[in-house]
C-alpha cells in the first residue's frame, strides 16, 4: 500500500491534512478513492485560487506562513527567483529564495554553523547557503518545487550523501572514505543533521554517547561495568579516544601528536619515555593489560588477579618461542601460595621507570 | 590503617542540615517563581542589543543516604550530599547573524559544580568567517579504594608476643586525586583559503594516594601525586586549489612529573623510641636475624619491634621529571583529481626526558644488611618518532573502488641513567651506642644503564569495494604488517645474566571481508569477517591467529522507533606448545528506543558478553596447588615448578529498561532500571584469593519527575539507587557491598 500525505493550507495559515492510500491492485478501494479524490481536487482548486489571489496580503502584513509542499501535478505559486544575499550563479537562486517556501528549514539552518557559507563571497554559489548542500535550485523552483530537480538527502544513497558533505568537509575528515563507517554505509546524515541537530557544535542528531550506542549496542554494557571510563557520567565522550570519521589507526583510534597511545593524553605519567621501558606497552599497546571501555576488574584490568596477568607473559614455559619471557629462574622465588604479594606491590612503576630495571621505583 | 575518604562515617546531622538548606532554597525559588508574574504564555529568553539570549539554571542539591562499604561507594559512585549548581546554560545568538563586534554565537554550559565528582564546563563562540572558538574544562575526582587490589591478604591471627599484625582492610594503592583538564582551540578565518588554528590543553592530576615498595619488608608510602601536562598547538591550513588542503602543524607537549613518596604507616617503635614499621604484608610472622620474635613487647604504646628484622624508620624519594615533546606535522588532502581522493601526513617528534636530580633515602634495616642508603643521580631519555601515512581511494567505476593505505612508523627511545648509591651497613636498625663513630660504609655503587627501546612498523592495507547497487556493497581487503621490536637493557639481573638485547621481527598477514546491506532506507545491516596470522608473537598473549566476526543491524520502522543489535566475536590464539594461549571476547546485544509521541517513550537494552582467556603459566607455590590444570612445570621454568592455566572467564549480562511519561504538558516523568551482573571464575594462585568484583551485581534503578510550575519554571526531583553486591566470600578484607540512595531536588529556571 502506498500512502501519500498532502499538506494544504488556507490563506489564514491553517493546515489541513488528508491522507490517501493508494493500492496498487486494490480494486475494492477504487470507487471510494475516486470519490474522495474528486472532492479533494475540487477543494484544492478552490483553495488554490483563493490562496493565489490572497497571497500578497499575509506577506504584506508580515505574517509567517507554513511552507507548502506542492504536488508536482498542480503547481502552486512560488516566489520568483530573486537575487539574494548569497552570490548568484547559473542555476543558483540563493538562500532567500529557498526561504520563501522552506522557512522552517531556513531558520533551523541559520542557527547552525552552516549559515557561514553564505559569507563566503569569494567561493562559488555551489558552496553557499542551502544550495551548497542541495545543489542548484533554479530548476527546482521553476518546476514548482519539483523534488526530482534538487538533491534530497533523505532519498539519496549513503555514497551520494558522503560525496556531498565531503565536498567541503574532506579536509577535516580525509580518512572517511576508507573508514569502517563508510564501508558499512553509515553516511554523514546517519549521525549528523543540518536542520534538526541536538548538538550545535557538531550538528549531531543525538548527543554522545547515546548516538554511538544506537548502533554499537555491545559497547553500552561495557560502560555499565563496575569499573569504567566515565562516559555515561558525562565526563568523557566516545570522540575523546575515537574519531568516528576514520583515522590511519585501527579501530578509528586517535593518537597523541608524538604517536603515543591516546590513553597518554590523560594518563600522562605512563607516556614516558622512560629509561627502563616495559617494552610490551610501547610495542603492543595499553590493551595488552587493560580493557578501556569497562571491566569487572579494578583498574580496568583484563583479568581479576594481577599476578595471573603478569605470569601470562613472565613464564618460561616455552623459551624457544619466547626467549624474552624473562621469567625468574635463579632469582627470588615468589611463593604464590604463602607469601602472596601482588606483583605491583613491589613492581609499582609498572608502566616504566627511570631508576630501576625491575620497576621497583 | 587509617586512609583518606571523603566521609568515613554517615553524618545524619549533616544530611538533615543539607535537607533543610535545599528545602529553604527551593521554597524561596518557588516564591520567586509565583511572584515573577510570568504568565503561561510569556516567552523565555530576551532580546537585547541585537542578540537573542536564553539562559537556564538548575539549582538544587543532593541528599545521599548510604550503607555498607563507604570505600566502594566512593569508588564507584561518589555522589555526596550538598547543594549543587546542577546545570547552567547560556545561549546567545545574534539576530539574523549580523552586525556584532565580538561574536555572533556564544553558548556556555556548566554542570556538576558544588560537590559532584565530575564537573564540566563548555564554551563556544564564533563570529562569522572571522573565528571559531571552543573551550572545554573538566574536573574529575578520582577516588579509588577497591580493597582487593594490591592487597597481600593478610589473614587474621598473625600474632607475635601478644601483638596481632593488622590485616589490610583498604587498598594499599588507594587513590584520592583530582584531574583537571582544559582544552581550548581557536580557528581564525575558518572558511578562508588560508586559516589558522591555535590550541592549548592542560591536564593536572594531583592529590594524595598510596603506593608501596619492597626493601626486605613491604612498606606503605604516601604518594603525593602531582603530574601536569601542557600542550600547545599552532597550525596553518591552506587551500591552494579547489578541493586540496595543505596543513602544517606544530605541537609541543611539556610534561612535569613532581610526584614524591614518603613513608607512612609507622605503627610500631624501635627500642629507642624511633617510630618504625615492619611493613604491611606480614601474612606470616616475619623472622629476624637475631632469631628473636619480631615484636619485642606488645605492652608498650606503640608496640616495640625487633630492630634486627626488616624494618623501616624513614623513607623519602623524589624524581622530578621534565619531558618536552615537540612535533612537526605536514598533512595534505586532495580530491581535486577526478575519482581520486587521497591524503597523507608526515610527522616528526624529537622529544627529551630529563630527570636532573633523583633522590632516594632509606632508613631502617633491609634484607641486604643496609641500615641506610641514599641514591642520587640523573637520568635522561629521548623519543624520536618518525611516521608517514598515505591513503588513496580510486573510484574506478560507478560500482568499483580501490583503496590503498600505507603506514610507516618508527620510534626510537635511547636512554641513560646514572645513579649512585651509598650504603650504610649494619646488623640492626638501631644507631651505634655511645660516641658517634663513622659508619661502615660500603663502596658507593654507580649504575650506568644505557638502554634502548624501538619499534618499526610498516603496514599496508588494500581494499576493493564493489557496490552493485545502492542497497548493497561488498569490501575485500588484504593487510600486511611487518614489525621490528628492538630492546637493549645491558644490566645483568637475576634472570638476564648478560643483559638483554634483541631485534624481534613479526610478519602479519590478514584479510577482511565486509558486506553492507540496506534493504530499505529504514534498515541497515553490516557485517565483516577478519582473519590474520602472524609468524611470531612478541608475548605469550599476543595472538598469532586472530578471527573477528561482527554483525550490526539498525532498523527504524518509524521515525520514532529504532531497533538495533550487534554480534561481535573476537577470537585470538597463540597455541604454541606449553603456551596454549586462547582468548575470546564474544558479545550479543539488542536495543530498542520507542518514542511514538510526546507523551510516552520506552528504552530497552540487553547485552551478554563473555570474556575468556587462558594461558599456560608457571609459578612457585608451597603448598602446591591442587585441582584441574595443576601440574609440573617444564625445566625452563627453573624454581617455578607449578604449572597453571591462567583460566579466566567473565560472562556478563546487562539489562536496562526506561520509560518516560508526559501525560500532560506540565509533567514529565521517567522510571527505569539498570543491572550489570558478572558471574566469573578464575584460577586462584593463592588459597586466600576471592573472586571479588568478578562475581558481582551492580543495580541502579532510577526515577525522575519534572513539574512545570510556570513557563520557564520547573521543579525537578530525581532518585537514583545504587546497589553493589558480590556473590563470593569477602576475603581477609572489609566487605565491599554497598547501597546508596541519592535524591536530587532542583528548581529549573529559564530566562
């Protein structure tokens, strides 16, 4: 069943709505639909002429009107293409013309950073105002609001949407086309809305982390674990560590300027460089020992017992394969059963030390 | 042991006082609301000097009622009673975006001030095409006292001469620090051909904490945590031609490490009255070199310790460290050439670490016969990082595209330390009797350690994408990575008789296949399978073989309904003989958000995850452990004769439900419940170990209500319940279960 909604407006600004249901093979509804359709057409034409005759009056009185979404077969009077504050060009009509029919969209756009495109007088009309995103509007206006003559994000493919946005934003997001989001058909408008955003700075549809949770449902439980980074508390956001537009690193992770793990931006005391590095940290990364989203284990460790974590690597069970296992062979024997001491009680500077090779201090 | 805590005893008088204060404040705001004369139709905000100004503030407070483990509540929740500025917003927009000197748009928000553990302030300003400014300030109170972490699990009943060695009831690595993070960035001429960026970040982390060290006995240190980082950024972006941008960026990071350590926990005395400690890890009665008990007398206050035991009477350490990391980066991005999009960057960091004056002093008696030692010296290190990355996407045809990414990364960290230790030897911690005599001083030990850590990585990713229609696309990728890890540590140690130096090379090949389907505009499904194999592994838990399976789907049958689900399975293994490392992370999750109208809404989430790992490991244990997995270790393990499997399994479930109601325009209410439960098991290397948080439930039901009294005035109430409980035994520490109810009352005012 296909349904179409038509918004009809009287001169007084009231909106009327009638819903049609058209059945592709529903012969049983045909007569009823024809009767309804005939009455609607009569009413529509009556209102159309009334509006056409009276349209200058409310504009002169300064009243605002709801924008019309005219049916293509019955063209409604639209403002002629006018010179606007944006630079005109072939096929471009300027944002003020768009405002004539789409005032609510215009207003929402004017409250976002995108309005600044109208200031780019040296740039082309293709980068300014509404037409910077939706393309030239002259044919759309001339066609009485013909939707086939304008770029509509809601009906475009993810690739087309990405290409549109990257026309201007490619410099800020140069890795997007190679990113997992792009490959998964997560287009720009999956997260951002130029007209109905909740977060003005990034025009996000919904704030973080709820936006990210809406797809990454497996991450939300991780942040609900007893020990977690404070994302749900509002202290951090997903974009503190990840760049959802893609990076050169895996998992869309950011790095610090000196190419250290992004973790060291906050946990600066672990960055080093140290005289005595714990080499696995620099070679394999922080996730060798930690689960950064959340963990049932304290300090976000991967396992509950710190000694098990250390012994996983520091055991010489196969020296041929792991000659650098560095398990104690002739040195002090740490009797795990009796004198149980967590490794980090003594090896407290475990991220690296400038004083002792064994990370005692 | 007495440790730091925001509150150690629930203060009913304080809560009553807080209630009265908050109540009076709300009543006065209510009176103000009714006297304001605002009608239901009065517009919020005002227009002044060409700006539309809207502000809001939520003033109120919290009342926290807790029972059980205050330490655990402060670690996981840490919401205390008191008045708050819960939220504040300021929004200023120039009308018609025109004609103002300093800014067109200014928005500011504040939340959590007055006593919450997390405070956040944001500020954004911009003016046309002239500039754009963003600022963020965050303050985070990090209180941590999970008492099982780093706890030696001293059992009850360790007695010497009538003195019972104290059990460790808090974490010996407790933290009570505050982190303050500031991030600001300014862009000048953001939409011009040439634009400039400047940024500054500051991260200050400070506060008291505990640490520990071993010198014969295990001593508790007061660790005055004081670290800060300042980072500056300057950049130029130039668009020489259409769709091409060149960027030069200079960033400098300066780190200051001023943490220092002092001995604490001096709960005993030597026979001459000097305060002393035998350490905190006395799981058995310590032995002393003179053969006598460690406690000479328990009748004194404090009890008297045997000076021939491993004992601390004084300790201090400082290691002021300064690190400077300047980085130069050149970037380019271009999609000027038709059907080609490419970008790249080159980075160079030439950083230095300098520790000009290391100082450490110990007094007491350690297990090497040192009555005192003093270590001084210096250390320095460099970080030279060179990296280059290049990516290109070639849209071959409407259906096919090919992308290539090459990454080169090479860092080198040569370092050097030069420390001199002067020892004072003795058989007792007591100073010599009678006239002072020169102590027996061993020859100073000078340790010079030139070390090196380096890593060179080259990675190549090639991906072919096929999009037969706008509804479906396939990607097939191949990744090759070569890494060389280099390490030099020349010192002879107990396990590295001749030091260590190696260059360890790893080659990794991997493939990834992905599919993305959009059967309709409302429904998106994506999935990928990744497999890789490395010829070597750097550590036992680094995977040689990896498989990653992922499916995600998101369905929006209506604008007001979203249903999504994820299956994510990461399998890794390093099944070399006598290693048998296996680990997996598997999760299944579903979520639904339904908001059919402005009156009702429902939010549901469920997730199940299983985190598992096992690795053959060898260790020493007397008595030997029993049970599955226990066995004799191979000869290479030396004196670590027991074989374990490092078994760890943490199946977790998460569920949440939340409903919102707005039956009338003036009333908004919500009700919800969240639970996170883990029922894990692990190999215990020690008989006193317990599962702790590995077998726990964390529940947090909540309820909110907001009643609009007048236009712009609303009364808000919020209840959050926090309940944490563990399934297994407590162990030789304090219990960790807690309950917390936090009531938040606030008046919301918009103007």
